C-alpha cells in the first residue's frame, strides 16, 4: 500500500511519511484499520495492514498501538524510532531508538512470555551490546499483592523510582508506572502506582523526578508466627515440608530463632521468602557469607544484580546483631 490516511483525514504517500521525523498513526483509506509504515532498507517505503499476532508471526492491534506509543514518547525525548529492526539471525527489535548515534531497544510485551524466553531475548540483545528496556501491556498489570514470576521478570531499577515496571494500556492511551516495589514476608508485594499521559511521562523523564515511596509496614513477628501456625493447621504442603525439614534436624518450625523472621521490606528480587531462606540456612548451619546461596536471585538480566548482591548478608547481620541472645550455638 503506497498511500494511507492520517489522523486528521489527509492522505499521505509512504515515501513522504518515511521522511517525517515525527511519529504518527496511519489508517487504511478503505477500511479505516490501523496500518504500519515500513520504511524499508532494500525496498521503497510502504504501508501494510496489521494482522493479529499468532504463533510464528503477525502482530495484534494492541501490540502495534503499544509500539506507536513508545515511538511517540521517544520522539518527544529526542530519539528517532524505527520498527521491527532485525538483530542477529533470530530477533527483531520492536522499537529501535537512536539518539546521538547511541542505540536503545524497547520491547513491548502484551502477549504471554515465560521468564526463560524473556531472559533469552534480553541476553540476545546484550550479546550485541544493545541496551534493552521492556514495557508491558495490560496482561501484566499489577492487580493483587501476589505477583507472578512473569510479572517479576520485567522489574528494573532506577534510583529515583526504586524497583519499577512500566506498562502501557492501549485501550486508555495511558502509561502506568509501578514504582518502589518491595516484597514483604507473608504479605506479598507492595508498590506505588502512577498513571500518566504521554506528555506527563515525558515531563517526568526529562525532570528525572524522584518519586516518593510509601513506607509499607511488614507483618510483625507475632503475626508471622500466627500465620505459620494457621497454615500448619490447614496442612499447607509448603509449610508441612518445611516443618519436616526441621524435624529431620530435631527442631520445630515454631521454635526457630528470632532472626529467621523478617519484618522489614526487602527488594523484590528473591525467589524464596526471607523466612524460608533463613530457616533453611539455619538448619544447614552454613556461614553467613553463604546466605545468598540459599536465597537465589530471580533470573533477571535487566537488573545489575551486583548492586544488590550484598543485601542479604547486610540485612541478616543486622538481624543477628539485634537478636544476639537468640542466636543458635551452631553459629
């Protein structure tokens, strides 16, 4: 298709649209459906209808709308955007941004994606020395306090926002920033939510605004002990197994040292709860510097995990110092 219709009803040729710096939306003059501009490298620019995303190819209207929104945001920040750029032999970048000859890949994910596949795609870009950021669609919105491994996989870190996830909702044309995400033992996750228009998001990014964090309170030690008793009474398989580990070491789950209870918020980057990790570490009688060996980080290549590698030891040393009287003689 050589000609498309703009949002104000004017017709525009593909070669004219390709020369424009501003990112815009285009529609088929006949059916009024969204079409995508293909700038082409070896072919002349053209417009094409968007097929529903299916296994092995195609693209849904929601995915197209997300990419257009990302490009519009990037343009307002001084980046030039190109869609579906091949990277290596097996990958295509949803949105390839360039500014001052510096590249940046933005991936918009609104369909199911396993953590392993997310890691594989992210590492694929990193192997080409291409920085990548992920924006998620409605499927990955935070709706309750127990986040899935898929949602946690998209977590990134920024000093002004803490641990965060960026979402774009095509139905509402709205950006959602989940920031200062924390994990709480026996209480799931907590975060702050900020809903933004594209203009407001641009202002936030330009100003590098530091967003306030809500100091969520973790559950107290007595409350955590009550939860453990209740779950054991309900024969919760997870806690029954943990109790069995205690029995194997001639201990009881209800009698673990005080420092096994974590009442502080922690970064949302661990696969196991602090309680389970600390109990397992206590039973194995390992040195404190091996604590992270039983508290594995989430497999998350978006995070520079070296920045947080010492968190476990520091927090646990503080807990041990605070509860010296309850430290088991094995340590």
